[in-house]
C-alpha cells in the first residue's frame, strides 16, 4: 500500500502539532522511504503473515497470555521501508488490539507524518505482543519468548530502517542497558538492518520540552536513510 509523501503544507501542520517551530524544518524536499512500485504480495507471503498472526493470537509461551484481553500483533504496510517497534501494548492497545493508539499513538502518528509519511505507509509493532499487567516493564523471559515473532515480522516486512520507539524497546532490541540519551543519535543494527532509537511519544507527552530532540532524531533517521 504505497502512498504519496505529504506536501509541505501538510508536513508543516504536523510539525506544529508536535510543537516544533516551523523554522526548524530546514531540509530540502525529501522523498524517502517508499518503494514506488510495490508488487502485489505473493500468496505464499500472505500465507506466512496469516500463519504468524494466528500463532501470535493463540500464543501461551509466557505468563502474559493469562492477563491479556487480546494479542496486539502489529499493523501497517507489510512492505514498508520503515518499521517502528515499541515496547509492549498498553491498556488502550490491549482493548483495541492495535499498536500505539490513544494519545501516545496520536503523537507517534504525527511523528511519522513529520517524516513525510502517512501512518498506513509504515509498519508498527511491539517487542511484546501482550500487555504486561499495569504497564510494567517487560521481563527478560517474556522478551525472549516473544522475540521470534518480532524476528519473523521483520523478516517478512524487510524494512530498510527500523526505529526503536523508547528506551525499553531500544534496550530489548539492542540487548543493551545504556540509557536512551546514549542510544539516540547512532545507527545500531538488528542483523543487517539499521536501527535508530527515538523517544517514546508517551515520554514526549510528559516532557514536551524534549520534542525538539525528538525532531532531531527523526531528522537523523531521515539522513541515515538517504545516506544508505
Ligand atoms: S507476550 Fe509474546 S510470548 Fe508472551 S504470550 Fe504474548 S505473544 Fe506469546
């Protein structure tokens, strides 16, 4: 599902929605990311997605299966160049079965649009497919149990750029204990895929002064994508 990158007017509107002053945008017209001609998915690929989604929906490989309302598989363009990976579903996600909904989800959508895309043009998933009770941090054994599903999603999407959304997602993806401040602004790797760490929108809602750094991270990701 390819689409057209947003025009300048739309992008500026989204930057303003992120509380980013419009003069901050200094990059020239960028048309990153989308494969212009996307072939229709082969049936075998569609079958693999269906099988994986069914496996996740019935998964009982960690204790989170006992407390979830439903699994949150992921959503978006299954052939996206950009893949956003958060930590785990929260309450709204658990209720709706979709990643990044609610206020934080809206801000993530604005961040994606600030990059020049509609949300439907990227793929969004989480490290964990089930909500940890009370939104506690994921446990190591839960991440290990769920990791193969994320790996298969990445293998199927074949993104050209992975954005780790927030400290917890970044630390689990990169198997690092470094704080976010040390992880951002660098190109990391998941296998052969470049990974860039960005602030979690929930954190940005609590700390709006950090939105400028968040925009810097998005600019960094765009540049890394263009320079590949
Ligand atoms: S979090 Fe992952 S491993 Fe645990 S039950 Fe849910 S889908 Fe299975």
